[in-house]
C-alpha cells in the first residue's frame, strides 16, 4: 500500500510503500513518554521503500536492552516522524499520526502490553464529543 505523510508544518514530507500487516502498537514506557500519549502506533518499513523530502532532526535513545534508536522529528514543529537504527538504518518505524491514510491501516499487533494503560479498554464507555468540547455529546 502506498502512503503519504508530513509533519504538522509541512517542512518534511514522505511517501512509502508499506505492508499493512506490519502496523503495530507499542505500549512501552519509552513510547509513552516520547509520544506524550498512552501508546504509539507505527508501521515498520524498509528504508529503501521510503522517500523523504526535508531534513529531520534525530535524538538517539538507548533502550533497556542497550539498543540505540534514532528518533526522528521535525526541528520546526516537533512532529515525531519515525524511529530507526541509530548506526545503520535498515527499517523505519513510521509514526501513524503523521500518515495521511492512518484511518485505513489498522494495527495487527501490540507489543509491551504489560505496560499498557489499564483504562484503554474502557474508553468506549467514556462520554465523547464528536468534535471539540463544545460539540454535543454522542
């Protein structure tokens, strides 16, 4: 499947050929802190199948395993774009939040489920506005 995406300000754009079976959600504490969210959804793509326009900044984090991962983001707006191996990139884990077709690619796997927020499965029961807080509850 062909996908397109960009950072929030548009300084960085990309296209990629993905396998929808490679979409997953990570609940690890690093992903929670780095994303500012209870989990991160990504799609793993070989680097040769990604065409990036613009220059991302990188922050290299060291995981508990000792693995070094480069976290790529837009230096202008801060949008998180992908993570990859720090030394010799082979696979880019593209962040679904910046993918235009994100509603069409459902996660097929969850990792670090032991770190998942215990309230995630209860969200359907929480009152919801269809848009902003001023819209009617649905």
